[in-house]
C-alpha cells in the first residue's frame, strides 16, 4: 500500500517554513517533492523525505549555506558531514569569543560613562594622588605643530591603524605629552594614544607603567598647555619629580557635549 502523500502547505507548516521556501528548494534541486501532479502542478511529499528536510532546516539554522547543504546531501558521507560540522563548530567558538569581547566592552563603557557623568565643575583643577596598574597603549606623534585639531587627527590615524589590523579598542583615548616637552615645550612633543585591551598585542604598542600618579581633571578639550603647566608646577612645589610621559585621558568628549569648553579630561603624571 502506498504511503500517504503530503501537500506542500502541510509540509511547510510541519517544519515551520514557508511554502515559498519549499518551492525554491525544489527549483534549485535541494529538496524535491516525491510526486508532481501533471494536471494541476501540485507538489506532494513522502513522509520518508521528512528527515532530509529536517536536516536542511537544521543546517541552515546553524549557519550553513544552501550550496554547502546541497553538497552534503548529494554526497551523504559521514566523514564529509563530520568535517563540515567540525569546521562550523570552530567558527561558532570564534563567534562566541567575539561576542564575549563585545559584552566586556559594553560593560566597560557602561561603568566608564557612569563615572564620567558624575563629574562637575567643582572637581576640576584639584590635584590628587592615584595608584594605577600597568596599562597598554598605542600612540602616534602629531605631524608638525600641535593643536586641538591635530591631536584629533592623530587619534584618527591611530584608530585607522588598529582598524587596518582588524582591531578596535573600546577603551580610553587621549593626548600623550612626551617627557622631553617639559624642557623643550609640548608644541612639537605631543601626540594621541588609544588604550588597548590586555589581549591585544601589536607592533608599536607601549606600556604606561604602574605606580603613583598625580592626577587632575580639567576642561577645555584635547590640548591645554596651561592646565598642564599648572599641574607640573604643583608637582614641583610639592617635592615630586616627573617620571615618564604624561597622559591626558578623555572623559567627556563630543559624544556628550557640543562645546569644547564643556569637555573634561584627566591629566595623569607618574611621579617619584
């Protein structure tokens, strides 16, 4: 006795796919009906074909292309299927790690922004001592004379360098003042930096050493030599000595304000 034949709408409903999808699968030779009525052109499917359709639906759900699925079904060989699943599993693991990194970056930015929103004018220009762990950055020197605009352009060049490496850092960025600028002036001794996650390892990266830092919040954008001079004078008057490059971490930028005057950053100077 012949087994029951199922209409296309029945098969579509049972497998939670559309009738249009089944017609397309038929057209490309991926999943064809057992019988097509020559009079009305109705498609009919045999229940014995359902496991194949189930496999198609599953493989598509986990990321296989229809071309890949058709190749697997045309061959129906265990080793090929195992190898294909193994390769897809490796891709999934990479995607999971990527999503974990995105998750970490979102949590980091949430905490960062929560801290930044609590700053106000009362917190500015008041030096304090902070202890920081070792940090990793990538920096570039400005090309020619330093201005706020040149600092921004240098940051963009640094960002593009990371993007060319298929990397993107969600961490802080800012202005770097090189130590020689204390004597020579910072007009030609400054640049921009991007903080790097611990798992980044790229050519040209550098380390912001751990230790004691004199820190001060300031307003006025990416480059303010007056604020820097003020803090350096405070350090000297209080018996400290600068011990390395100087970092100015941007906290409130154009993301949160349209005015340069309302931008806030924190100067951090390692001392001994």
